[in-house]
């Protein structure tokens, strides 16, 4: 391998990601993982081939999901930059962990919302739960994307750069309008921080603090999981939930059938029949 080409390889990787329309987050991850692999290959004096990829992956002491991201990064790098694609049969990848989503009860969500008097914090919790927004979608939400007349929220450029429509709760309108009336907006975002839009870390921190008051650990995605599960519990068709969440594949949404109590509610426990 000509190790002096590392920078040109990495620049070519950036260009390939941009041409494919990948997000900045994906670009950064692919770049970091490819650079880490190239540094490893240089230190070990390995050629850039599927054998060196196998050797590199075996050295990673990371979670399954992190290893899979490294794998995806290198597969893209080899196919798009080096023009040396490899298959899953040639370089196996660890199976994805199948963990059930962590879901809050309706009582916990209600208590979480009631745990703060800060209107901005309250809105962040309400929007994540009532509209099934991802954390990035919440901080990107603009006032023009909320349609009070039709009770919908337009999610613009969500995950995978896809737009979709989701629900606007009737009970959140009063909080939104109160927030609007008290805020001297400097940007077009619903939630503002000191330096423009509200940061993801700020949302994570406020949820962590709100959860501590209730003795539970809470993160933003748990509210999205709870939104989907509670809709399923109430009888909403899973394909409608798929559209609201912005899932491309129905199988992604079907994970919520494993935590919903709808299918179990009619089953008589054998102990009760003794």
C-alpha cells in the first residue's frame, strides 16, 4: 500500500458521501472509521484488501452496533473509493442486537410533563411524545412547520432526508401559543437556545433531570417509542404509525407489537383459571 495516499482516499470518501446525499453525521462517521482503519493498516503494514478488513474488525472492542457502523463505513469505502467491493460472505458482520424498545407508561409520561414548570422544557417533552419526533427533528422544528388549523406538524428533512407529516396534539396548542407570546424569537425555530436553536444536549439534560425527579432514566427516543406503543395500544393501524414515525420498512415499526399490551389484553392468565 502507498500510505501517502491516505489523504486523497479520505477526500474521495468525503466526495462520495456528498454525491450520495449522505447526512453530515454519516459523513463524519464514515470518515472517522475509514481513517482509523487506514491508520491501523499503516501501523501493521497491511495491504488494503478484505483480509485487512477482517483483521481490523477483530481488534475492535466495541458494542455490536458500533462494530456494524465500522463495517458499513469500510464496505462503502472499499466499494466507492478503492473499487474493491467485498461481500458479507467474504467479510462477515455481527448480527444486529434485537433489543426491545424501552417504553414509558402513560402515567409516567404525564408525571414527566408535570415535573417541570419551565415552558420550553415542557414543550420539548410534549412534542417528543405527542408527535413521535426524533431528537434532531425536535431541535430542527420551525414555527412555520406547525399547522394549527389542520393539527399537523411537517417534519422537513427528517432521517434519510425525508419529509413527512405527523400529529399535533390539541392539548399542546395552549403551551405553544403561551411560549410564542413570551418569547422574543431571534430565529425561526420553535425552541431556541442562547446561540440559535436549542441544542440536543440541552434536551437530553432536561429529560435526565426530569427523570431523576421520578426515579427513572429517560432519553428522547423513549418518548418516541412510547408514542408509537401507546398508539398501537389504542388500536391505531400499524401502517399509520409507520407513516407517522417515518419508517421506510414496516418491519421496523413492527417491533412495537412486541411491547404493546393490545394483543395480550384478551388473554386469560392460566393462574386466574385455577
